[in-house]
C-alpha cells in the first residue's frame, strides 16, 4: 500500500511539494512554540529555592552619606525589629531584593575560568528569612567577615561551572572570596526564571534594604504600623514596604504576557496554515472523486478510502516534518541558545505530533465527504 | 445469481426529474451470458450500475447470490463489489496517475493478497487481454482500445463470479472486438462466470445466451438464443 501511495504522491509532486512546504513552515513555528513552552514549563516546575510566604521587602533609604551614621541607623532598625513580636526574622540585603527590579552581577574567576553570576550582598539571617536550604557547607556568619577573604555562598550551578566535579567548599574564587556553602537553587527573578548562577556575600555598610518575615496573621494594619514605626526611628528616612508575593506575580506577568502574545500570534499563523492545508486537501480530494469512485467500485470500503487519504497526507507531512527536523536540530547542535538539548527534543516530538494531528484533522473531513458518495455518482462526475 | 425486482431509478436535479429505470424485474441465472441493448439514454448504464452495487435504486429489491442487499453494511457491500463483481466501464475509468499494472492490481489491493501475488495476477490478466508489453505505460499513453483492454484486465483479475460490461467492445475495431468477445465467452464457458454485457452491436448480442431490450427505462423484450 505504501508503495502505491508513494507512486501517486510522486505523480503529483508539484502540488504535494507546496503542501510539504506549508507543513515545513508550520513545523518550525510549532517547534518554536513547543520548545518555548517546554522551556518555560520546566523553569516553572524547577524549585525556586526560596519561599516568599509572609516575606516583605522593606526598601529603606537613610538619606545620608555618612557610613558611621548608616551603621548606627542599621543597628537602630535591627533593635526595633528584634523587639517587634510581629516580625519572625529579618535580614539586610543589597538593593537587588528577590523579585525586585534591580539586579547585580559580576564575573567570578577560578582556575583561569571566568563565570558570570548574580551577586547578592546580604546579612547572616538572609537564609532563615527566605527559607533557603543549604546543600553543603554553611551560611556565613558575622564572625566570618574578619577571616581570610570574604566568605561566600554559591548556588550548585555556579559551583559546577566554576569547579566542575571538584568539592567547592574551601575553594577561593577571584582571589579574595572563599566558598563556605552551597545552596541548591536560587531563582529570585520570577517563577519562569531559568536556574541561574548566584553568589551571596556578606553585606556592605551601604546595603541597607530589608527583608522581613512576619508572623502568621499579620494584616494591613500591622504593615502600616511597621512602616510608620521604622520611619519614626530617624529623620528623612524613606520607607516602602512591598509583599514579595505581589512582586513575584508582577514579575511573572511581565514574562508571561509577551509569551502569551507570541503564542497567540503563532496560534493564529498555524491556524491559518491549517486552514490552507484543509483547503488544499479539500480541493485535491474533491478533484480525485473519480479515483475514489473507481476505488469504491473495485471494493474499497469508506474506511479504507479515508484511511488511504489520511495515510497519503501523513506521508506528505512526514516529508515536511523531516525537513523541519533537519533545521530544528541545528539549533541545539550549533548551541544557538543556552538551553538544554532535551527541551529541543521535546519541542521536536510535540511539534511532530501536532503536525500529524493537524494533518489527520484536515484530511479527515474531505476524505469522508468523498468516501460517502455512491461510486456511480463519483464516477459520473469525472 | 442476480435478481432484480421492481427496480426504479429516478435522477433528481434542481430542474428535472428523470425516470431512468421504470419497474424493472429481471432474473439472471448463474453462468448466464446476458446482453442488454437499447437506444442511447434508455438507462442501460444505470441498470448495470445498480446490478454492480455502484448505485442504489430509488425503489425495488436486489438479490445477489440469494442475498438481499438493501440492508448490507458498507463493509459487506464493498466486499461483494470486490470479490463477486468485475465491472467494465463504458468510459474505462482508469486511474491516470498509476501505470497500467497498478491499475489492474487495484481490486487485489483491497484483498488479502501479497504484493508479489498481486503483480503476478495482474500480469497474467494483462497477458489475457494482449497487453503484456504495456504494463509500465500510463493510461494517457494508450489508445482507446488499449484502455478498454486494461479495464477488462482489471475486471477479470480477481476472478469474480459476475462480470458487468458496459459496451466493452464499443471502442474497438471488429477484430479487437471479436477478441474481447472471445475472452468473455471463454470466461463464461470455462469458469461459469455470469456475464451481463451492454452492447450496441447486434452481432455481439447474438453470441450471448439472452438479449433484453431496454427502451426509456423499461424492459421491452427478451430473446433467448440457442448457441
Ligand atoms: N447522475 C445522473 N444525474 C441525472 N441524470 C442522469 C444521471 N445519470 C444518468 N442520467 C440520465 O438517466 C438516463 C439514462 O442514462 P444511462 O447512462 O443509463 O443511459 P445509457 O442507456 O447507458 O446510454 P448510452 O447508451 O448513451 O450509454 C439518461 O436520460 C441520463 O441523462
Ligand atoms: Mg451507458
């Protein structure tokens, strides 16, 4: 039967070639959509490594240039927060708080290698506020700071990029930093952020933004009270409180909306291609009513007719898909984006399945239309 | 073998209603060679199509091989067409995109036959109609008579019990027509194949067992020949 199908496809190579091209283009679009979907979904289900539950960001500005004044102010705030029963824990941080709009990164070197990473300067209580778990080693403490080199904590991914399979704890990077701990993940930019490198180091005197973890059941009243109380600790301070949950969903939206728009556009494109395919198949199959009449007359059942045309369409689709796969595999092979190969693998698999699904759908109706008419009627029209 | 009872066929188009067959009752026995004659447009092809299960009558009952076919499923109808009937169309109806051999193979494609066996049987059928040397040709590369012979080969390839031939010699010269007639006669004699043939040629009709005449959709006469 396949041999038979090939002969007929070859005879109509011109119109089939156009159909193949359409399928090829749709395949590429679907491949992009599916790869992006798989990539986004994978990121989404990757552990964040931090919890935003009941964590608030407190953006604090002391409006002073004096380092000693800053230190005094920080102590003041610390003391106040320690005494507040609504606050479970708190930590100071550089201004790149999780899910905020500020980021900071740096090159870190080891063994002649230079790796880019997010860089966060935080206080010792940072992991307890965000529920960060250690994979190995420990977080730095206030006592550490005076030791030889800055103690730093890095993510597993950064450890792997810098040291490969070597033990990261105790390694020195960029001459003045010493790894004391490793955490698994720290995806602090959005729910859809890929697992990226991050390095934590002890806070500097000018790092005076805050994260606070509040007790369960605290309300808006408490929030206003907190802002007012901190404000009152000094003069000219500005205090702004935001919930990490809200910041996170804001970030998620800025990522999700363009993706959804892209999906909409691609969906529209594929829908149109599908419609075109349907039209071409409808026309092709209608034009072959005579042939269908002959097949029916010599004993083909309706089912066999439908199966025949669907198979023919699938064979043509396979050519388009094969060409598409050839181009699609170049992306991981040439390493165009820094994305795992398996994302593309699933992109190809899902795009192929979608194409076959569309092809079957588009071939189903016209071939059924053609199969149900009586052979004599079909032949009469020839 | 074929029993038609009160068959009526009406063609309805937007403007006209044609009564193509009017109350036809006809019994054709197994092994019979029947010819049908009548002026153009009298309903000969329509009648043959209904016998061949290619069209459904507006009214009436068809029994094929003692089975009443009106409540047959599509699958069963198709199996009957495939295994019991070989149809030779007035206008050949070959698939132009397939070579001759593939055209002849077509009925076997819908049977459980290996591809090697299909080739063999198709080649054999083509040999019978004298076209063994044209197997790789496409229908467009053949003359009318050659196409007719391909159509005959396709009808006999599956060794059906019934052959329905719509003017099988209409496009052939008398020598070729005679050859085709001999093929049919041989099938009828040797294999007891039941044959119904539409013809415009009185001489051909005389060579069959019985001739029925159709006029304006009605059976008007029936002659039995003693050959
Ligand atoms: N599909 C159809 N739709 C409408 N009318 C039809 C259809 N098929 C046949 N007819 C009409 O039915 C009548 C019988 O047609 P049929 O083809 O059976 O004639 P015929 O005896 O085979 O003629 P010929 O000798 O020219 O082949 C004709 O009047 C024809 O116009
Ligand atoms: Mg006719």
